[in-house]
């Protein structure tokens, strides 16, 4: 049916039926355009901005924050306003940090909107007019010329050497030649829709006419904006785990508090007000108030460190850690795994195969044969001259950076020429005439005058299938079969193949014609061109695979080219490729399986990229996505962590991402993964360190209620332990280096809790141990005649000393007194600061009044120190037993292998 025919399948004749006398330059009538504008709306993208108050309010949507707010409300009800103030301050600080991060992240949708052209040249009622692009309607005929930004999706109906740069949308490095012929296939990838121009792309050469077939959200860029808008970001693994931990802690603490309150009432030991205060004190003591603040500080410091030392800008705190748990990295090819700088790597002249060293546009390298530098002969010199002259691209040097103004393929010949001839030297040829590249002829030719010999020469380069017949016309012995096999050989390597030739021209000829070229050329040779893989990526991929992180390539490029690049990079041992059109035909369940099976996804659309990320996440894989184009934006936002390129990345990609690689170096990903794992380890260590202390305080209060004794600790003392000492000591984890072998272990499993059975066991016995040694010491001191304030002060110091010694053990998975003991010198500085704070708490009169403390004797200090050492010894004995069992298990597995 006609309604099922896609725009790229329609013929020019069919499209012209809608215009007066079937002339596109008559365009629409003003009345028709006005009616369509009222019906369809303006050609602009709608954006929604989240109110800042909503951004602030949603920072409180966290289980740990709920617990803290609950604790603050309870302390207010009990009249402990200073305690409530401190807890409330922690809540507000955490909310402000999160709010600041979100406000500073620009709106990706606004950036997409700004990419649309503001002006358009259209034909209406036979007149060529410049109108605001937002007034374009479907059916308008738009005139395009070099330098224009395409204002809507257009079906091309007339061209004059029209070429459009679409890399940001499709991933193709070169500008695309546009034609008017209808395409017969039903499922054609964006990169292959050669008769369509897409909104936000740029015209690089020539001119043409196009009929508007889609505006606003119906354009390809508009569809991307809808996808970006519709993507719901899921919480990072760390945030999900901390939420789960928060729920667990809250259930245990509140449940224990209710049970103790009931037992206290039944025992009738304390008055109701005293019992209520004791239970609230237990809740305050058991809740780890310092956890959100400490987590935020560790993440913020990691974020700062990555920006300063690792050229990585992280836009949200949890994203710093997320990379450490990544299972799969889905990445764009062009500009990410490759340089996005076309490079000549092979030259075939006669029976000689030359290789070219050096990658990219920087003209460093040489022409070699059998890995030895070759001296230029006449044929090779002519080959270089021809590639240089049959060219209308400019190679630009700015400081140490090299860039192009023109076509990447042409630029590869300029770079090749300057690898032999010094950049900036004036060559001996003077331009006389030129035939620019045209999609109908697929070659470029230039007539030049050799100023040294006064000989006119015509240089030509282009598609082999166009130049081979010219070579045969000039020389009937030209072996097309042999040269076609070389073209096929290079093509199978994923290389673009360009043929080069020349013709000596008589003095009386001053201009080039196609007839002149068809009279025959002297064939020079072939160039094999490729967008080279980044060398540093190869080592990075090797390290990622070792760390259990799989990398998948998602690109708009040709499947053969993508597979070749994947093999060169070592993407996987065996690379399987699937194309976007084939992916589209799969069911959701089939896509879920294919996402894991295939390593390379070629000829993909922005929608495909989003679906692939969703399919990977449906397999419970923590997925990162790297990219630099507008077409990557939805997938970047959908991924657990989106990573954009900082130099060549579009603004849309950067604003959709969670992280930006400032140096465009994909190899930085392996460094970031290592840093993410280090940060996760340190956050987990800080939690393992913080929770036993909090639980020990709760146990002390609980045991006291059950023993029907007076409270040994005041609420302010508990807050000192939980806030001041905990946060101070936990600063040590910020500077804790990565443990050995951190990149040899697989990513942690999705859905696994923050704490395993061993962690829970350790927290349980450490909590009980701290509580028991504290209560026994307190009771012994009271028994020897000390007053309650002194005994209470000693108990505070016992808990703090226990924390300090426990820190030495929790810092490393090895034994405390091993090489790891001195890997974090700042830990000793922080412990020193904590000891000074304890002295101030114990001896300064103002602190004694505020926290109900008094001076201690050497006996009491000695007892506090002994209790701390006891905790360290017990924990280290448990660790030694655990490590011995693990070592024996590993040896057994190794012997079985």
C-alpha cells in the first residue's frame, strides 16, 4: 500500500505531484503553509525544566535520611534540641551536596533544541524566501548550500555535488554524498539513507533542494529528544545497596527499641519518662548519623581526585563509584575507540605493497616496505603528488594539534604527503582547473602546471571501479582482475580503498572535462585508508577483560569495518556482529539474548543503542555507555553510567552523560574502573567500621535497661562518638589506596547486598565485644569507688580507642601488621587529631560541662588502651583463621586444575 511507502522509497516524480506544474521551485502556497503550521505546530522541540525546589526535595528520598529525620524528631520530642540540631545539620548538608550537583548539570534537552537551525531558505509560490526555521512545515521545499545547517528532515529531490556531515547523528566519519534516487529496500539504516537530509546535520559541499518530510519531534533529532526525555534513570548500585542497608538498620533498631520499651515497662525499674529517654538514646546511638556524610565525603574526594589526576569530570557523586561495579561497557566506535582521523595505511603501486606508519592527521611517520623505510622513486612521488593535488581539503596545524577543514578521506592524503614532505613547504604545482568530487562520477580531478618543467598534468583520485576503466582505455594490458583482488583484500580488512592516477596534458588544454578523463589515464596505484584504532585503547581493553568487564561496540558504521576494528583492538576472542535492521526484527526476549551474545552492533540507530542498553540492564548487567554524538544521548542517559568525550563530544552527549573524559581517552576508563572499585571498597570499609560502633552503643543502653542500672552514657556523649570521632577517623578511608589485585577480580554481582555473611558476623561480634569490654570496665571502675562521671568518661574513651584499633584491622583485607600497615600515612595523622580531640573532651572545662566528662588518671587511660588492643587482637585472630581457610581452598582449586 502507498501509505506504507517510506519517504526514502518515494520517487522524485511522485514527490513532485504535490507542486504546481510539478515544479519543486514553486513550493507551497502561503495559505497552505499557514494551515499546516496551525495543524502540526512549529518546527521546534519542547523542553521541560524540573523546578529547583523539586530538585532539592528529592535529595531527601533516601532511607538513611528518613532514619536521621526520624531520630531528629524523636530528640526534639524529648527536648534534646542540641542533639536534634546536629542530626538535622547532617541531613541538610547531604541534601545541599546532592542539589548542587544536579543544578550544575545542564539540561541535555535544551542543548538538543539549540542544535536546530534558526533560519531556513524555502520556496513558496515560486519565490525563494528566508524564514524562521520554526515556521517550516511538512511539504516545504528547502534550498541547501555549503555551510547551512539542515533545518528539518528532508527528502532530497535535486543535488549539485551535495555532501552532508552526519557523524554526530550516524557515527560516519566522512560527509555523505546525497542523491535523489529512491531506495528500494524497506529497512534502511540512517547512515545509508543517501537521499535524505536530517535536521541538525551540516552541509559541507555543493547545494540541493529537499522536501520537508518531518519537523520538530518527528525528525530523527526530535525522536532522540523524546527518548532522552523519556529515559528514567535508575539508582546506582551503591545507592540501592545503601538504601537496602538503611532499611535493614532501621527495622532492627526500631524493632529492638520497641521490645526494650515493652520489657522496661514490664520490669518497672525506670519511670516512663526515664525509660523513654533511654530508648530514644539507644536509637540515637544505634543509628549511624555519620554514614551519609562520610559516604558523600569519600565520593566527593574521589570525584575531585579523578578530575585533577585522571582527566575525568564526574557530574554526580554516586557515579564516581558506579564504574567500579560495571559488568559491560557499550561504546561508540568513531572518535572513542578510533581517532576519527582517516589515515592511509597501505599503498599498492605495481607489484609493490608499501605500509605507512603513524596514525591520525599529525604528519609523523614514514613509508616502509618489510618494516624498512623506502626511498622515493618516480612512481611513489607521483602517487603522493596526485593524492595531494586532487584535493580541496586543508590540513591545519594549531600548536601541537592537527585538524582538517574538509573531507577526512582527502585529509588522509594530505597527511601522507606531509609525512614525506615538510609541512609548510611550497610545492612545485600551480592549479589551473578542477573537477570537484561528485556522487555521479565518484572521483576528483585537478589540472596543474609543473612550474619546474612547464608540463601540464591532470591528477585524479576516486573510486577504483571508476578509475580502472580509464586505466584500461589508456593501457589495454591493465590487469583489472588483479587490481580488483587487491581492492577486495583491503576491503575485507575494513579499509576504504581509493585509486590514484594521472594524465599528461597538452599545452593548449586549460580546463578539464569528463570526456578528457574518459580518454584514459596512467594508473598509479591504490591507497588503503582506515580510521585507526587508538593504540592506548588496546592495553586498556586487555586490562578491562582481565577485570571481568566486557566491552561491546555499538556503531553506525559498516559491519565489516566495525568487526575489523574490534579484532585489531582485541575486543573479544571471537567477535560476532549483528546489524541494526536485523536487531529491529527481533522480539524483546530475542534482543535480551542477543545483547549478551554479540560483541559488535553495526548500522545502529539511536533507538537501537537505547534498546541494547535496556536489554543489557534487563540481564541484570551494570552497564556503562561511552559516546560523543547526538545519536548517543538517549543511551548515555539510560546507562547506569554514561561517559561522554570531552574534546570531540557534542554538548548533547556531554549533558546526557554522568561522566566526561576530558582527554577523549577511552583508556582512562580502566583507570576510572579501578578508582571506582577503590572508592567502593573504602565506602564499604567505612560502613563496616562505623556500624559496629553504633550497634555497640545501642547494646550498652539495651544491656543497661535489662540489668536495671542507671544509664552509663549521655545522649550528647553518644553523638560525640557517632559524629565527631566517627567522621574524623573515617577520613582515613578517603586516602586509603587500592588493594593489590583489585583489577583481577570480577565485578560484584548485581543485586547482592552491601554486606555478606562474613561482614554481618564480624559486625555482630565486634559490636558485642566493644559493648562487653566497655560495660565490664565501667562496672569495675564504679566498683573501685570512682564516680559515675569519671566512669562514663572512661567508657567514651574505651569506645574511641576500640574504634582506633579496629581501624588498623579494617583498613586492609590482609593482616594489620603487614606491608599494608604504612600504605596510608594520613591515617596516622587523622588518629593523632582524634587523640587530641579526646584530650580536649576529657580535660577542657567547657567540654566537660557540655558532654558530662571529667579528668582521667593513668590507670583509666591504661584500661582504655587495653580494651582497644583487645578488640584488635580478637579481630585479627578471626582474620588470620579466615585467610588460612581461603588460602587452603585456593591451593585445592589450583591443584584440581
